[in-house]
């Protein structure tokens, strides 16, 4: 049986322990550089006192040894099958603000000064403790959600100039290389670890399962190998190229007429959070999973600034004008699939011009809400209507901050709405989190701050518009509606009872009522009619609040009693 040594140790301790157990390390290693797992088939008979001292109390018993399940899998070709994993979208994931963005930190020192030192590179590649990340074209090898490393001694016929030097571990300076094994003859160690349950995966999709440093290191290796695959011939004369500078440049072999030296290039792409008051603009592509939305993004063109690219892409994809002076940098994330760099920005849309909504007046016989201005209505009226380029997007929507906050927190969405955003591995999630947190920090906190704005039923039912207020004058408007209540007065009493049950001491009053026809399947909301007891609510105000909780719905209003 194959066992994984799961003590949390630094790389020097793991290397020393590996030598104590096995002698010079020739077996594959599974794990990241900060919490590495040494795979050993012989640990039980060769666990020396030296290893015991290295491991301390963690090696006192077998509780810290976890068996790796040996599985036989159907293979395709000599290197085995490629697993396709898609966990790119998540309905809601809280972000650790101290965590690096995925693929952004490989956890190593790149040691660029050593790339031209052929003597050091040759010695490093011949060391027993050197680690090699095997690549099968653009596929990385993993085992039980950990990276797999092999020894350069297990690669027949491969010299240091055939590998890409990635760097050295931060503390113990262990050399780390990557090699594309796609065109190599069968390597016993790779076949053995595949038989033990390892697999070739697309790290772009598999990455969120990995430690952040592993994800960054494997992505770094993949980006370099993909660049080599795409630049086997000179872009100027077409001659073959060879690796130089430890794989970080490619030299044209036609030295007499060309000799061009090529370096890896990054394709900058902007990704932008565009706001309009408390709303932000999200879009989706047709090929994405149901309900998935994200920030708009696009590549920077020649002769553009980042800010110009932000404004152009939003206009092209969603038909929304951006105030270019509002665009500011937020964060960046490498995306080496194959060679992009995502640069995140926040900017503001150019608002529609509209007259402020006067809450002291209302349509026809509707009851005014008693506010000189109603910011919820003003925000909706200021939203520029997206006009989607169907070649780029399937849909673009304005989503309210409160709704996005619920999604990011992982809260259940009303009426089983399906809505998800990229997980916390992605820059899109990070930028959204920061915006929500920054804007929420400006909110005035009072007893009614966290009361849900909307709580309605499905089907056809009566509703009322409610105002809650505390002794200091803080107030909010709520929409409440239910099929289980025959009268509007029942809805008001139920609202009071619920707020009181939550320990909230608030003044609760009604501002009229009506009916709502809610078709959750077809995503439509129709607000109409009035209350015989309370009069007609201002349906315009009602719809503005409903929109906050139902960004994918279409709305209509009828003022007929």
C-alpha cells in the first residue's frame, strides 16, 4: 500500500526525512512547497531515528499517515487520461482578503540571476532533491488535490537545457524545474504515480481545489510550457527555435540570417466593475452554466490605455457609456491560460438624465410615501438600459448591491433563484467583495438596517408597502405580500409580529397596498390594483424595491384599481 506522509513541515525537513527513509529522493512527491506530502512505499520498514527527530511528535504513531487509494483507471495513450473538472462558478463564497489571488503567488523565488548560469543549472538538475513539475502538454499532474513532483533523475535523456527553470523554494533554495513529458518515452515513476491514483488535469478548472501556492506554481509551469509549444518556430523567418536562458527565451536556430531572441509575452485584459449608484453591471455568456454572471472583461488593443479599454469594452459588449475619468485600478491577477494578465478596475456608468422622483406626490389616487426624494426610484430611473452585443454576451443586467451581498455571503436566494458568480479564486470575486464591503461600510447602521427589503410570495396575492422607523428618524420602506393572508391588514399585523419577534423596537406603518402577480418560472412581476382598507400603494416605489431582490425579472405596473 502507498502511504502519504502528512506532517506539516518545511521543505528542508521533508527532504531530510525523505533521505532518511529512502536514501536519495527518486520517488514522486505529492504536495505543495509549504505543506509537502512525501509519497513512500517503504516508510514502515525504513523509518529511521533521524526521520523521527525531524518529524518530532507528529511521527510517534500512524495516525498521521493517510493511505492513498490505489485505483486503476482507463488510459488514453501512454500517459493516461485527462480529467475534466469544472468548479469555476460558485453561488457564494466568502473571500479571505489576506489570501493571494489564485495563480498569483507560486510561493517560490524566481532567481532570475541564475537563468544564464549554465554550470549552476547543470548541477541543480543533477541533484537528488531537485523537484520537477511534469507537464503533459497543457495538463498538470495532481494526486488527491495536491501537486505531484518528480525527480530529474527519473527522466531518461533529459538535461537541464531541455527543462524550464522556475526558481527555488523560498527558504531552503530547492531548485524547481518543469518538463513537458508529452514527447518522451514512458517514464516509470510517472506511470507508477498514475497507477497510484494521480491524474492529468486542466489547472485552470482544477485550481480552486489546490492550495493557493500550488495553484500559482502549476499555473506558472503551464504558462511556460504552453509558450514553448506555441513558439517552436521563429516568428520572423520560420526556422526552428531552441530553449535559452533556462527556458525563459527562445532562440532562432538560423543564426546567420536571423537569430531572433523571443521572450514570453502577456496579453493584458481589463476586467471591470461598472457601477450606477448601488447597482453594478454583470453579464453572462451563453456557454456558461445556468445563472452564472460575472464582470465584463476584454483585451486591451494596441494604442489604448487601460482606462480607454474599459470604456470601449463596456460600450461594445453592453452598450453602456462609462465615465472614463471615474475608472480606477483595483487589482490584477495572472491568468496564464495561455498568457493573459487580468487587470481589475472600478468605474461608473454615465447615468440617464431624469427628474428626481417626488415622494410627496404619487400617481393618481396612490398614497405618497412622504419623502421628498425616493433614492430607490431615482437609482432605477438613472440606470442606462444595456444593449447587448450577442456575439459577445447572452445577457447583461444591473444587479443591486444588497442582492450581490447575499450571493457572496452564500445566503439562500428567494424563490430558488439561480444566480452565481466566480469563486474567490478569481479577480472578479475579489473586486466585487471589495466594492460591497466598501459601500456597506458607508451605510448608516440602525435597528432596521438588516431587515429584508422584500418578502413576497409566488402566484397572485395581496401586498402592502410598509415604512419602518426608529426614534432617531431612521426609516426604510419594505414590500410585504403573501397568499396566506386574505386581507391587507393581516399582512401588516404579521409584519409587526415578525419584527417584534426579532427584538426590533420600531414604528411600523402602512403606505397603501395592492396586488402582485409573481411568475417565478418566467421571471415576471406585475404590480397592480389597490387595497380597500389602506388605499393604493405607489406601485412605482414598490417596483423599485422589488427590482433589488429580483434582478432577472421583468416588471410591469397597472394603476387600475
